[in-house]
C-alpha cells in the first residue's frame, strides 16, 4: 500500500511539473536559445540573432550567456569550416552590396556567418561591461572567423571579424 501511494505521488509530481512547464503563462522559464522558435530561422541563426538583439537592447550579460549557452554546439564546426577555407586558400566572400552569385556564396556559409555574428555580440557585450580581458579573448575568437558575414538591413554585408579586429586593436593600444 505504501509503495502504491509513493508511486501515485511521484506520478502526480511529474505530471504537475510537465503541466507547469508547458503552461503558456509560465514566463519564468527561459526559452532555449539553441532552438529556434521562429519558423523563418534555423537554430544557429536564431541563436545569433537573439544575441545581437540582446546586445542592441543593452542586455549585455544576457547576450554573453546566450552565446555561451550554444557556442559548443556550433563554434567548433564553424572553426573547422574557417580553417578549411584558409587551408584551401578559398577567398572570403565580399562585403558591401553583392551580386546574387556572391549572396548565394555568403549564404552557403551560414554556420560561419552565425557563429561570427554571435561572437561579435559576445565580444561587444563584454567590452560594454568593461570586462576587458574576456572581451579581448572573445574578439580574438571573432577575428578568427574571418570569412563570416552579417547582413545589414540597409542592404549590404559586413564582416564581424573586421569590426572585432578594429575593436580589439583599440584595446591593445
């Protein structure tokens, strides 16, 4: 009898936890930044966009946490992709306004683009938080992703790595 009651209480506790976690009014549980809730964005793009939006909203600590939460999921593969491009002497995609052909080339490197953008958000956030040594480290990771590109809504692509290089250079002076 005691065992039956214990199992019933355990089942009730588990069911209650599931119901609360799935409740649409439970805003205290943060969403997983590694899984896209936007049907127009893949997981790594959602992660990078989330970090950039948090940076833009001056939520610097949150932006750093978002990047750190998912970096090991995509960072190493993006690093290997960058290394392969370097080893194969593949030129990086253009920046600025680009042709449809170059746009397609940029979009094929989506993982590298997403990781470089996320690292830019992390490094810039750490810099704003005046955490200079961690910012230098994050900037150097961003600089390594030299072929990553980010879309500016004004109509062109830019290089997060070049911006990171410029910012870390200022810190080293």
